[in-house]
C-alpha cells in the first residue's frame, strides 16, 4: 500500500497572510531607518503631528502613573469617567447627545475601525468605500469577511463622491458605507449639504454608516466639519462614530480611540474587546480625560501651524508641470495627482506608476512620500504637512527641483 504524501500546510493563515503591510507606516519606517543611518532624509509619510502632547495632559498621565488605582484591570469598555468625558465632548463639539453607556474606548482609532466592521459585517457583505481611502479601511473590511467596493472621485470632483456614484455601486449585498470627512488621505471635506444628502440616502436604503471623525478639529478656509449624525439624527440607530485623541491633541503614541453607536452594537463590540485586549492602558485613559475636559487653545495653535504649512506646500507643488492638486480643506495631507509626470524621463528613469515615482524621489533626493497605490488607484502621492516648516520647504523643494527635470 503506497503512502500518500500531502503538501505542507501554510504556516500563516490565509486570512492574515492576505493582509498588506500598512504602506504609510512602511514608508515612515524606511525614512526613519535611512535617517538613523546618517542620510538627510525628509519624511512626508507619517500621519502624526510633530508637536509634543500638551503639558497638562502629560502632567495628568504622570499623576495617574503614581496612583495605584491605575495599576489594575479596569472595565473593558473604558473608565466610566472617560466615557462620560467622551459623551460630554460629543455634545460640545458635534452638537448631539450620546449616553456614556454607548461609548467604547479602544486602543487607538485603528482598533475602533476594526471592531466596527467586525461587529456589523458578515462574510460576503459589501462595504462602500469612497476612494482615495485610508490604507487600513479595506484591510479591516476584509478581515471582517466583507467586500470593499471602491467608489472613486478624482481631482475634478475635489475627491468627493456623490450620492449618484454611491447609488450606482449599491447592490442587495451592500451593508455599510465608510464615510470620512475631513479625509485621510486627500484632505477633502464634505459640505453640510453633501453630508446630509449622503446620510439621508444611507438612511433611505437601510445602509449602515461608519463615520471616521478623527480629524474633526482640523479644517481650513471656509470648510467646516459636519457630524453626519447631527444633520441626520435618524441615523443614530444605524451609524457608528469613530474618533480618538491622536490627531487633535498630538497623542498618536498614547493609543486612545473610541466608537459610539447603538447599544446592541457597542455591547457586542465590548464583548469582542473583552477577549481581544481588555481595557486600554489606564494611564493613557487618564491622559485622554485631561485632553477632552481641557480647553482647545493648544489645538488651535496646532491647527494654525498646519494651515500655514498647507498653504506653503500647495503653492510649491503647484509649480510642478504635470501636477494637479485640489487645495486640501482638512486634516494635514496634500494629495497631488502626478499623472502628468508619469511616463516622462527623470535622471534616466521613466516611472510608469506613482509607486515607481515615489521610489525615484526617495532614491534621488531622499524624500519619502506615500504613493497613491496605498489609497486606491495609481497616479497620486500623499504628503503629510505635519512636520516642521523648514523640513517641509526643504523636502518639497527637492521634489520640485527633481520633477522639474522631467523630459
């Protein structure tokens, strides 16, 4: 009797093996590694403020670290005081009431994103994903068993999708819509009228809205942040609001985010978190309480600096032949189209994709940018302007000079 041999099983599960590395973190890591090696690299990859966390928040964390209450497990859903602070902050900043019981504190905004999709999406459910999109969204959807359905808006539309586009992409399997305004990666901001129109369309068709509002305090010119649940209150039963302290308070490393939603969804997401991570670090939670209950003066100072850098970056990028860039109205990213540069020869290289162009920029002038492939179609670059003014001018100046050689 012959012995059958079976092929070895994969060492990594198909589900996890299919996950793509975070392109933004990969670019940032490469830039930091090159800089550590003595190279004069300037990185536009990471989406984090370059400011220190405001001192009153740090002081609250120092005091919390010395308090034995914070040395033990606490409720998986978050400290009651923090959930109350999030509810009060939502009323203050977004203009509608939520119950502290309908708040779940998570380990950063990314965990809130993952748990939102994991809680409402079943295998085969479709999630409408306006593109360009943040690189983590499609991976979180797939991990939940869902199918991301890209709905693309180009520069002519200011990177803003329309209800008509969403309706064309809707099928009987559509379960949810991801809504992000202000947007990462484009900086686009939906007007109150556009936000309400999208919200009422979702309500009419029974589609969940997962709304990422983490850049709510970072808007410029005449743009305003519009909470979709405020303009369409009836959505409260089919909406999950994602937020956190990372961007507003320069607290990316503290890892405190949250989600707000209907009671049954929050309860289910809390059950998941109880097995996944338990509570968020108590010292970080105490720091977040100080952030949310304090004034917004430090936030306004950071926003003013971002605005100044935004205008500088856009004016410099506009000098490049073949580049188109809608002025970002929120967050701290510029998202230029470089389609007019692709196919042209630069220092003996003819990049055909934005990934190839980003590699050329890093190799030739030691500036790290994230290619459009990380956020949807090729042909774009994302540059964060959350870095010092001098580095910003130097880095963009190198890009302007290099791309000016395109033949």
